[in-house]
């Protein structure tokens, strides 16, 4: 072994030991917070641990909670004033991270808020939320003029914004604020089930028996998705595969026969023009029609399309949000925030379900078993050594509003004590829910303005894997419906034979291979590697290999007929219900 190897081995070992020690510290602090939930110093200390572990988003979340608690200490009229002040007095001697000890509570408060602003500014900067990071610099500098760390952070943020916006004159109002953070099963997350265990399959199959009696969930091998836009791979070349769950026919299913019919409480809408059913987001029956709307008895503005939806809502989520205007937090929003806010509404719905059913958010059956497109913690980790390669690309969309303030505001409206119930409402739990929603949610757009308006997670429907040569079609009205296609892509006989896998489609299958792969990338988590994509990509590659002139010739000869083909495809797509599923920000979308 060369000395280089020994050195890097030692380095790796040191890094591993440091991480283990930090994780233990994080666990200790989380436990202390359970006993003393209004102690802002514990939050600041945990923020530092999160930051050293390479989770700037979680550090920002803790610093923000600490900052809220500084307000509680300052204002006698606030709900948690007494308990928060009492907890802070416990640190008078020691101070906060070695600062401000023995100088009294007022001095300690100053130290605390400056610390919070610094952590928020730097952590949000690391997440890519420049606008929010800049705001915390400004607010911090107002309280602590000339603070060196905040001044430096501010300069850095402005420079970065200049680079990202490619202009010298920048306005903080226009700074980018959409960031990315680690998408993983956190090392301390004990809720994530083994999705391939007997127990999981037994549970899912009992659920499937109710909505898809001819189907069974099984563990299957799927081709590993491409992370670059690789073209075709020779058919005799062994494809790398990975384990996934899949849906299989346990009996023959005839063409056009219904395969699955699923209703999900995780269905939300941001419609402000006309009200939709609060439970299933379908259009409400017209006034005077035979079917009647059913309002909630307590808050008349919440309306259901039917008694069934009303009863379903009362059982699953509505009591926690009744007459509390929780959804309003995510409804009035700027257009470019629409997708984020639909995800926030989904998160709010999950939190309401958790409160109504008294189940931990990650234990909800609609959430627990779904795929989160998580990356291994090791590939998300920030390398310690300055000689190491570039930092990893994180994949979970993150914003200060959608991930930190939005969920806390919703919980506050639900009259939930976010401090006392940290074990249910910690930021890593919101992030885990978001990871699952981002991988599996579908969206429906408004027919008039084309904006995504309804979003839902159908935990059983999303068990069916994607293939660009699908054997089923889907439609989403009041419920999500899957049925066997009446026609196959290449004219093979339709229907699904016993034992065959149900293959759904997450993108418009009429598109050419490159476009299909781009469309489906968000919901698949990589480029599609189905048989059809590989074959078609290989064909394109061969055409390309024959030279540019050849390709030009082919396209010239085909010119006329291609125009014809394309318009025919568009026509078919328009008639087929539903046609494709263009994808916006990771939401599968039906038009
Ligand atoms: Zn309904
Ligand atoms: Zn109500
Ligand atoms: Zn494909």
C-alpha cells in the first residue's frame, strides 16, 4: 500500500469518526429538546451540529425555531413566554456556545439572535436560497450593525447573485430563492420501512384487494435509470437493474377492463376561481342538479361533492383543519410558486391526516410505503478534504417558505404546539414527506389558464411502473382509474395476461424517444431505460453514425410524410383520454 493510500484511508477514518460523534451529539440534543422543548439554546446547538454534519437546511430550520423562541422570551404577552424565558435563564452561567455567560438574560438574548441570523444567512445561502439568506443578513445587521460574519455573508450572497443572474446591478427582490437539499433516508429515520419485506407486501396486497382485485404487488427488477442521456444499449449487453415494487395481474384482464379505482385523502387543490370538492377535488355538482353538494356542518365554506366525500374527509383529515383556514397559507401565491405551493398543500393535508388520525406523519399508510427517490447518505455527504472532488449535487427542491415557515404556519393554525411535538413536526420529517410527494404526485391543470390546480398522491396507483409501451391507460377524475388499453403501441393484441406486469405511463407515449425521456425524467428520477426507449435510441444512434449527410437525406425524403405523421400523432393525442402526462417540477400532469 502506498503512503498516499494510507493517508487517504486515515483521512476517511477520521471523517467517519467525526460523523459518528456528531450524529451522537445530534441524538443527545434532540432528546434534550424532548425534555425541554422551549430551550432556544438547545436549538442553536443542534443547528451547529446539523451544519457540521452537512445539512444546512436542517440547521436553518433549527435556527429559525430558536429565533421564534427569542421573540417568545422578549414578549411577555406571547404564548410560550414563561417557559422559554425559564429555559434561557438556565444558560445564564454558561452562555451560548461560550458567549455571553454571566452577563444576564438580556445580553444572552442578543447573543442568541445574532447567532440565529448568522446561521440562517449562511445555511440558506448553502441551500441556494439567496433571497431569504439576504433578508436574514439585513435583519441581523439591523440588530447587530457591523457584525463581521453577517457583513461577509451578505457580500458573498450578492456576488453569488450577480453570477447567477449574470448581471452587475442586482436587486435583492429578484435574487433566486429556490434551492436544493439532500434527499435521503436520514441516518436517524427509523420510520422508513423495508419496502420489499413480506410485511410490506402483505399490507399493500390487502389494500389492493379493495381497489384493484385482479392485481398483486410484487418485488421486481427494473433497469437502472440513466443519469446522463445515454442512448440505446445493445440488447445482449447486460442491463444494470435495481429492485422495485411492481403491480402484476393475478388474473387475465381484458382490453378496456378496469384495473384499479383508487380514492386518496392526499388530494389537494389551489382553485380560487370556483370551489372544488375539498376531498376529491372534482368539480362540484351544479346548483339545482340532482346531486347535492354537502357542506361541513361547522365551516360552511368547505364543501364536498357528495355525502361519501364528506364522511371520508371527517374520518381522515378535516377535523384538524375545520374552520382554521389552513390551506389559505399556500393558496394566494405567485404563479411561479404554484408547483411548490401544491406540494405544500399536500404536506398540510398529510399533517392534518396525522393529527386527525393520531398517527405519526411518516406512519400514514398513504405515505409510508411510497418511493422517495432517495440517494444514499454517503453520496450526499459533503467531502471533508479540500482535495476531494466537487460537492455532490443535491436533488430535493427546497425553499424557506415551502419547507420551513409554511409547514410551521399551518401547524400553528391547527393549534399544534410545534415545540412540544418536535418528534412529529421536525424539519427532516417535512423533507422526507416532500421527497415522497416529489416522486409520486400527479397534477391536473386548470382547463382555462393551464395552471396546475389539483395535486394528489395515489399510493397504490403509483405502484405501477412506467414503460413507454404501456398496457394500461389512466384517467383521474373523482378517483384515479386505470384500465387495460384497447390498443398497444405496435399493434400487438391488447389486454394483460395473468402474471404480466401492469405497465403504466408517466409521459406522453406519442412523443419521440428523446422527448419522452426528458418529460418522464422528473417523475422517474432519471432517463427512461424501457425496452422501447433503448431500441428507439439505438436506431437513432445508428442513423447518426451513418453521417450527417445521410441523416439530412433521410429527413428530406421523410419530410413530407413526417409532417403528416406528426399532425396525426397530435390529433390522436387530443382524442385519446387522457393522452400524455407532461411533467412540471416533478409532478406528473394530465392536461
Ligand atoms: Zn368529492
Ligand atoms: Zn369544517
Ligand atoms: Zn421508455
